[in-house]
C-alpha cells in the first residue's frame, strides 16, 4: 500500500510563499503525479500535475504562481513531489494533497495552507 505524507503548509500572508513536499513510500518512476486541494465546502480539485517526463499542467488560477516538480528517488528509496507556491492569495486557502494522476491511491492526511492577513 502506497503511503503519501504531505508537509510544508502553514499560515501565510497574501503575497507570501510556501513550498509543499510530498513523500511517497516508494519510487515514482513511470508514474504521473499531481497536487490537489480541497477548500471548506468545496470539492477536491486538481491544482497541478507532472508527467513522467516532467511536463507540467496547472489550474488556470495558479498558472504563473505555482510550480510543481518531482524527485523520482529520494533518499535512495522514496519518491517526492513538490509544490512551490508564490504570490499566494486568500482563495488558495485549502488542504493540499498529493496523489498519482489520475488519483488512485489512498489519500494522505494533507497539509493545511491558510492565506490570510
């Protein structure tokens, strides 16, 4: 069973930055990966995805502000996916999750991002 552990969230002022990390309990060679988010009262949505060849796609509202990247083998065992978030806005407030794409693994606990002054 693949385990996903997200970290790096927190409280940040509008215009600030955060870097989210996701550690996967195994290599992610050959697997498309993505970041998702879920705001209170809303459905989970795809934020960014990265293919095995490191091609990327973004939700329109985060284009130019967020950057997804990947490390297929971290610490010689685990894979990792990152989300650099700049110029954060209050509407980016949500719990952020990583998963494969399309999502098929059990979800991790996510990491809370709150953008507020």
